[in-house]
């Protein structure tokens, strides 16, 4: 369970570092979408913290966390493949989300094994 705690704590820390500065940036032409996205991203960082604190109790949230990472990784990857997203901060952020997506899937698998041993 220690590995799972570390994975989700690192994801929450990374997410907070990536998202909080955006709250102080210019929102652009549709601020409701921009700030709505940031608010939702912040809520998920709280979910990651909950999972990090008690992975056994919050194991059912782990597949949802995988989907949260997929929701950014997949579209950016497809847009990059089409030449619509340059290799830059957005692409890099999506690749980090892809890595955490894989780590979350690993955490879900590890938590299942830990539950069977108990």
C-alpha cells in the first residue's frame, strides 16, 4: 500500500503545482470553461489525496482516477498526431498524465493483490 500512497501523493502534488498557477492567469475568451476546468482539476487533486491517505478504503475511485488522466492524455495525443497541438507545455502535461494513468492502473492492480492477501 505504500507504493499506492506514494503514486497518488505525487499525482496530487504534481496536479496542484500544474493547476494552481492557472487560477492567476488570464482566462481568455471563455473564462467559464477555463475556470470550470481548473476547478474540476483541483477537485480531482483532493480525490488523489484521499486515495493516498487510505488506498484500501478508496480503491473504487482508482478506475475513475485512471479515466480522469485518460480524459486529457487521449485527446492531446490525438491532436498532436494530427499536428494540431505542438510539442510544448500542453503536450508535456498530457504525457505526464499518461504516465500517471499507467501508474494509477498499476496501483489498482497492486491494491487488488493487497486486498486478497488480507
